[in-house]
C-alpha cells in the first residue's frame, strides 16, 4: 500500500506537522509519497528521498512539482498539450495537527473529492479540535471532564479561586495556554489566549495531577490499543518541549495503573472513539484524580501518529488503512420536483 | 452586492435545495448568480433568468457552463489559449440544507479557497447537523433539551415507555424519522433510520407539544430576530409537507407567547448562536413544555433562509453579507526548525 502523507497547512502547528511527517519515514515500511500544503494553500509533491525540514524553512520546496486537488486525487500539471497526471497512491494520511488538518478542512476536501484518507472524519475533527465541544461531547458519552467555564471575547471573566489554567478553545500543542496563579496575572493570560482565539475555557489547575496517554483505533469493529504512557512533563508542556515530542520514534515505557484503572481508561477511550472517530488513529490524554478517569484532550491526529506507543505501529497503521469507513451512497432523486410538475401539468 | 447562491449538492435534500434557492429570486433584490453542484460534484453556472426546477430533474443543466473552484472563487474554462475566467460575485450564499451544505463540507472548501460566504462556519455546521452533538452543545450553553438516548448500529435498543420519536442523528427535513407507538413498531423504525445513518437518538414523543420557530442573526455584535412563528403541523411534518415549506415566500403570522416566554426563547437563541454561528442566519425550533423553553433543532441553513419570518429580509441579508466574520491571519513560522538547524550547526 502506497501512502500519501499530507502535511504542512495554514496552521500554528505547521512546523510540527513537518517534523511529525518526516518521522514517518522511520516507522512506516510502506512506500511513502509526501504532499506538502504551503502557507498559500498550494500543494507540492516532495520527493521522499530528499525530504528534510530545511527544505520548507528555506522555501526550496517550491522547486518541486505543484499539485492540484480534484476528483479522486492529486494531479500534476501536464505540458500545454498533455493531460494532467494523477499522483499515484492508495490512501492519504493527514498529518496536520492544527489548522487544515485537525479542524476538518482537509477532511472535507477529501470527502468532496472522493479521496480515501486515514484521519478523523469532519465531525470528529470539529469535536476534538475545540476544547469546549470536546467537553460537551465527553459529557454526552459519559466520560468525566474537569470542571470548566467557557468565555467568549468581551465576556466579563470572573475567577473565584486560583490557580487556574486558561486555554484558547481551538489550539493544540499548548499554544496560548497559561497557568494563572493570581488575579493580577489574569488580564495578561486573557490577552495571550485571545490573540489566538475568540473563545477560551478556564479550568482549575490541579497541581501534581497525573496524566496518562492512550492511543488506539478500531479495525473491523475491534479496538486496538497502544500501551499506556505517563508522559514526561514539566509544570505543563510548553511548545518547545511538545515540539520535540512530535519527532518521537523510540518506544515509550508502559505504565501499569492496576486492573481497575487500566480498564477505566480503556472504557473511556472506547466511549470517546465510538463511532465518531472511525477511520482514524487517535491519542486520548487522561487525568486520574481520586481513582477516577477524566478526559483531558483528544488528539485526533497525534504527533508522529503516537507510533512510539505501539508494539507494531507499521502493521497496525496498514490494517487501519485497509479498513477505512465506506462512504454511504446518497441517491439524488427528483421525485418531488417531478410530482409538482405533473400536478401543474407542465 | 452580487450574491452567488450555491445549491444542489450530494444530499438527501438536493431537491429541497433547488426549490429553496429558486425562492430567493422573489425575496432578494440583489443581482443573483446561481452555482449548481450536481450529483457528480461538478459545479455549473445556471443563468438566473432561465432557472427553474425542471432544468435539474431533466439533466438540462448540463448544457450550461461548468465551473471549477479554486483560490478566491469559481472559474470558467477558457479556450485552449485563453485563461480561465473568474465568475463575478461578491459573496457566496450556501443554500444546501443537508449534505455538502449543513455538514460543513462546502464551508470547508470556502475556507480553503478563501471565498467569502454567508453560511455557518465548519464548526457550527457540524454541531447543528448532528442531533446528538446539538444536544450536547445545547446543554453546554445551558439551553434545555428533551431527554434522549443515543445508539449506534449494533447497540441493543431498549425503550421503557412508548410512544417515542426515533431519528437518525444526521439528517434534516424529517428524513428517516419515525414515531414509534409500541415495541412491535420498533424494529421497523430502526431499520428505516439506520438506512440513512449509523447513529440514532430516541426521545419521548410528547403529544400535542407546541413548537415555535425563531430565526435570527447577529450584525456587528447586535442580535436581529425574526418574528416568532408557530408552524403548521400534522403529527409531525413529513417530507412532502416540509418540502413545500422550502419554497415559502409569503410572510408568516406572528405569535405572542407573553413577555416571559418571548424573552426566554430569545435568550435561548442567543446562547445557541453565540459565537459559533457567526456569519450565518439560522432558524431555531423550540418546544415549550410547562412554561420552559427547550431546543428542538438548529436549522443552520433554513429552508428559503426563513425569509418569510422577517419584515425586511432583503435588507437584513445584505447587512449580514456586508459584515461577515474576518479570517484570522495565521503566521507560518519556521522558528523551531531554524533553531534545531542552528543547534546542529547545519
């Protein structure tokens, strides 16, 4: 199976996407095709043997072939009298962690142009890329979340008890996130967050809370889980540290929380995944507080696909790729238009 | 302002979209441009003076010019040596009530290709086109919803008390919806609903409940509401009756629920709209039960834009069109890539 990795994108996480995508060369045995989406929303085909991060920061990617997206795939321009040539691959793997990827824009393009893709479908993207919607969704499927308040630009923000953690609703990778320890720090944190988004959530900051990451997917109705990891973290991961995380390819260390908690974490994952996330491999980050499991966030396109959490990532990804959700056929009918015309006698 | 009405789409509501779009000729004074999306996901430019529903049922629309969608707009093919010509319009008005429209697919295309549009943004589409997500969202913004249970294909469905109303989560216009009066009717209703969707919700069917519709939008931070209407309905509206509803252009009759309830309905609308639905004009359908307001559903692209609920629909739509949300500039940086390269000394 030939996999096209689609990366880059108009996103605060553009760079992370590049690093994450290059990491795939080390962990996937498939023939890979690299499709870069640049800041002008132009697609380029980057040859796999020369790809490196500097190509993008230098602008040198522009010397490679431009692609257009159209029905059933990506196409290279032909000459004046030759036809466009389709780029050869079997499925696309979207590896854009913020805008264009996790927000559902490119998933919509793939739906529209009938391109098979391994990534969350549009609904799953929207739910997981907006922390406010994630909270509501988790509650709907009976998964605990930490209490929160939701504010939009212009709302009066009142905080009763510090410290709190303040997050723009729509960005990942800790961008725009602040821990606010006192009233004096609040205005600055609000300014920072509103720089990135018009809506924020504020949660109590629970010092010393343990976070655990579990990745997984579903193949033919059966869940496939990664090991559970307790990620390294400072007070919370800032962008620099998370960035390095996106290039991880060496196997993580498993943590055992005991049977009861291990099961609770998996049950919570299943409730989140079912069935909104079909077609994707996601990583859920959980807190454990007083022996209960809370969802922190859903990474619907996790950094380097969370490969480092799986025993045989290559085999699993290929299994998912071979079992993508089928599109439902929607018949177009003109029954009612015809009925009206025959009633009118014309 | 020249408005491009984008309609059709791969959708169970394809026909309704046609009827709804043609109705715009009667209620908008703007110069209109019609862009039809057919079942093969090809766009066509239909001349405004000849548009009628029969053009589509007969397939005659194919004799008009094909369009391609690309950066900043829609384009007509030029000759062999002439350039593609952009179709001239100021903003697009998406009038697809089901798939491709309300599900966020075309909104994503417009985001991707930088085309200004009057319609819900992608997140708003996803939340309002999925009844399960709508329920969760309404609860998150403190708007009442009728109790419900959520099931996906394969789940065991147990109903304690009949009658219930059973709905596929993702379709509008009552498609696939059944009122189930007894256990014996349940399997058939499930088959019908699962024909259209893999997930359903089941609610108690409250006989004789009153439904009220309120449409509205926000212009420069200020809410603009329509009159409140109590729509005509049989036990519940079936597709035929709703279909006729989509061509409505004559003014509806206002209903006054008294100051307290009128205010409650508007407050609920505001909480739903804010700020997820910016850039769109939506219709919310509410129930009133025991003097409390419950959200039934959000029509994020209402039939014929709910023009019949507004005193001066033409003026309002033009106001919204002139105040569409601005896109945030997302700077692409290569700070971290550069940092790594300078650390590595290459």
